[in-house]
């Protein structure tokens, strides 16, 4: 395959219209909550750490300078 190289696929976030509407409704319900309410909320950052190997990366074959062309990105529906 002349000119093709193995590259890591670009991730395309999967946010359906239903999920968008649910997020907006969630935010609107909580936008005017008092400060007392927010002092009781615990916010955490969910980060994934991989010590051995590269997990979750998908490889695709593509030519140089074709990073954003159609068909290269994939939808990550697990998040």
C-alpha cells in the first residue's frame, strides 16, 4: 500500500441529540441553586491511567495529511 502509514484514529465524541437535551435540562435545573447547595457537592475527575501498554487506541491506515477526512474518525460510544 503505497504511501499509507499506521496512525492512531482521531476520536469523535458521541453526544446524541437526546443526550444533549438531557445535559441542557440538567444544567438549567441547577443553575440557580444557592451557594449552600454547592458546598455539599463533591466533584471528582475520572481519569484513566494505564501503566502497561497502550489500551483503547485504535489504529487506522491513512496517507499523510489526511487526518480530518471522512471515514478516519470513529465514534467512541463507551464514554
